[in-house]
C-alpha cells in the first residue's frame, strides 16, 4: 500500500470527523464553517512556510498573483460545498443528503478525463459503481425518496458538483504549490462567501463559551488541516479521479465514529454496505495507476522513442547503460517542474509531448551514457545529441553538467556547451546560448558559463565565456553577458527604445 494512499485515507478519516464537531457546535452551520476556515488559516500558513512547494518560487510569502483566480475559485467552490450541504439537511433527510453529496466521483472522473486526460479503465469504472452501490446500501434503511425532499436532494447533488470542482481545482494548483499554500490562499475567498451567507441566514456570529471555541478549533484542525490538507497532499502522486472515489470512505468512517461516540449501531445490511464500499475502492485502486507509475511509463516510452530516433537499435542496452531507474527519477522532477513553471501547461501528459521535455530527456540519457566512458557509449551519446538538434534545433552537449528540475520553454535554438556547469531549477526560453566567447581557436579547459541555482534566462539571451552567474539571477531577453553576475541580480537592457509612429496618410 503506497504512502500517498495512506495519506489519502488519513485525510478522509479526518474529514469524516467534521460532522461530529458540526453537531457539537453552538453556532449555526455556516458560521461554524466560517470559523473552521478562519482558525485553520494560521496553521495553513505555517504549513506553507515550512513545506517545499513543487515550484521553487511559489510559497506562502510570495503572493501567487498569476494563480490568484484559481485560488479564489478553490475557496469559492469549497464554501459553496459547505453551505449547500448544511442547507440540504433542512430540506431532506440526513441519509439522502449524505448519499447524494457523495456522488462526487461522477463529477470528477469525467472532468479529469476531459481536462487532464487521466485514463479511466473498465476495472476502475466497475470499482466506482461498486463503491457507490455500497454507500447506497450503507444508508438504505434511512433513505426517503419522497417528493417533498426533492429540493434538499437537489442541493445535495449541487454539493457534490461544487466539491468535485474544488478537488479538480486543488489538483491543478498542486502542480505548483504545496497543500498549505492552497488552504491558506484559498481561505480568503471561502471566508468572504461564508460570511456573506451567514449574514443573510444566521443570527449568532461569535462563540460564547470555551467549549464552543474548543469545538471550532478541533473542527479546523481535524476537518480542514487534517482532512482537506492531507487529501491535497495525496494529489502529488495519486490521480484526482481515484482520490474522489476514496472520499466515499467518509460515510463508512463516519458510521464507525457514530458507533464509538454516540453508540449508534449498524444493521447487517449497513455493515454489508460498508464492506462493499471498501471492496469498490480496492477495485478502483487496482484499476488506477498512480501518477508516479504513469509518469514512469511516460518517461520510459520517451526514452525508447529517443533511442529509436537516434537509430540506436536495441534500446535495452542504452537504457541499461544509463541506469534507467535513477534516470527516471531525475526526469520525473524535470517534468513536474515543467508543469509547475509553465502557465500554459494543461497537464503532465501534454507537457511530456513538448519539444523542450524531449530535449531534456535526450540530454539526460546522452549524459548518463557518455559518463560510462568508452568509444561506443560516446558515439551513442553524440548520435542522440545530433538527432535532437536535427529534430528541434536544440543543441546540448552531453558532457555539460546540468542540475535537477531543468526546464526549457519554447526551446528551439537553445545551445549549451561542453564545459557548462549548471545548478538546480534552471529555466530557459528559446534561443538562449551558453557558449564560448571566441569564434574559433578557443583554448581547452573551462570555456563555457557556470550558472547557479534558480536562474531564469530570457529568450535569445547570450552568456559567453567562463563567467559565473550566481543564484536567483534573472537575465532579460536579448541580453549579452560576458562578465560575472552576483547572486540575486537582474540583468536588463535599458538602452533600446521602441517608437510608435502614425501611418502615412
């Protein structure tokens, strides 16, 4: 059982405790939800501050202006989910509300296929139907399909829609941000929506007793930080479609809590329903490859394609020479970084088809092969280099040393010379040259740039000679750099002007 699957189950178990604290709360359901978000936000900020984000420049202290609409949507979707779910209890039975609100997979699964191209196998679909059937059995003795409950039933279905949209939005944000970032920045829009709803529908706005504060604190800690937070963490390795099915564990765990705390017993039919839910989730897990497995398969396919394009014949020998398992791990980081830094990236699968990632894979493979030494290995490595140059106009010497999370965006025309030493988290745009200073007759030894960590180099910039570019340096498009640049610097062009003149009549 994978670590991220256990994290997901822990998140669902925490989320299932929410109903207990809502039941114990002295405030109305919407203000209870408001304080759940409010109290959780400082904890989420600490989480964001001390956790590593997929994108090195993302984080709690850097306002994510480019992704602000996405954060706002995540908060709005979560707030609407909480509001509608609580209101539905007043217009239908608790069993109806819980059953219909757990139809989240029927929102997430088709949309995850449409938006992210997550594969949906027949076994996965069979597990989904089984799990939903198990939830229906679990609540069968309490479900009442009377016409007077239709309004509440509709609100519960809307709850499933908004929670499904919330999960999909969180899944998109997880490519760039950690779970704490998502809970913190998304919390602002949640608070605005919840407070507006509470003003129109409730009268009590502040907890009056220490017990009420304790209940709200527990709700924030367990349901928001532990529940939504851990579910968001699991999105780093599990498909969102599978996570939405695993959330169906929530009524099973809630029934167990009710048995322990409120002495509510389960009938034989309800116990059988809980077993069917577990079986359905197990079938889904078997029919759903994790993101890590899917990425490894994508990288393996890409490396085989590179070997075939370079005319190396048997890929097995080249991949074995390159220590395939270690290479896959480094390339997986490159791929995640490409998605995190490219705002146009729709998904990992689409980013994997880009010319830039092909060239990164080709460089990593060629560098691993040439490092083994021997004429045959050097010949194979340079064939890969030349084929990449012919296909995409990208020329990276396999003897260059490049760190982790290497990203090339719109990569045509990039040149990286033999003696380049490059740190982690380099981001290059097309046409960048890390080359020699002279045209011909350059001396042997170090003759290409050294670039530190987290550098960003704009389109058609030229960095020439054995200069040193420090950490966290930004170099603007079309700049020409022939001297050292210290850490935390920006190289910009200020002596060019663009003039707009009226057309001649």
